[in-house]
């Protein structure tokens, strides 16, 4: 897929698929944006040890500099209802208020729809995410695996009715990171 572009007053920024070489810069950007408390957030319970959804880990660069990151993750929004979890989204401090966060979200949602994903959940600022169609009514029957401010727990249907009647706990899904896959214990291997 060709990279999306965003032209800002001080920057010519392009959005790309995240690459393995982006890990250190992405982590530094997330640390600067959220600090160490980011690992304590409820959404992290759904992401830890898992791979982001294929084609939905994005970065924005201004030349060689990584200036934004956003990922989406496979989840289940209640029993048997596949969805995505958006986040974290971070933009470098000196690139904020240029529309880059919105461009990342729009690109991610377009890619998610093109890959036939039907719904997206997130925990975030309701007034900011409302412009993309996220609403609290889509998460009324859902429960996160830890505490969240209810008014910040939002959903978006990419396909009409995708979250209709959704209820129950939200679970992580999708592929595990290779380092998160534990070898079977010798006792389990012998029993198999």
C-alpha cells in the first residue's frame, strides 16, 4: 500500500507500515508521550504478549525521524465477536496540533475497513474521537479486563450492526509475539 502523506506548516510527513527498525524510536516516542505508567493501563492487558493486527501498525516519519505511531490489535468484544483495539496513538510533542493524529486514525480506519474488520474499540478522549464516529453506546454492554473511566470507553462500527448487542468481557486475541510463546513444560510434553 502506498504511504499516505500529510503536509503541515513545518513538515512533510508520510505514514508507513511499521518496520522492525522502528521499535526503538516507537518505544521512545511512547515513553515521552505516556511515561512508565503506560504499562499499567487496562488496555495494556489486552496487548501484552500479542502482535498488532496485520497491516495496522503504522508510523509517521518526517524524513528519517519517526514522529507518530499508532497500532490496532485483534480483540474479542464479548464472546465470539471479533473487533480491533486502537492504541496507543502518540505524536511527537513538536508535531502536535498539525492534524497528524487525525491522519493516523483515518489511515488506520481505512486500512481496517479494507481488511474487512467490522468494529474498533478504544479508551480515549470522547470529544476527540467522536469526530471519527466513536461513541460510548457501542460499549454499553462490554467490560474491560480492568478499571476504565466509562465515558472514555468507546466503539465504532465499520460495518453496521457489528457491535449491536455486544456484551461481556473484552479479551485479547490474535497472534502471540514469538518471545511470549512459552515452551511446554517437560510434564506436559510427556503427557501429550
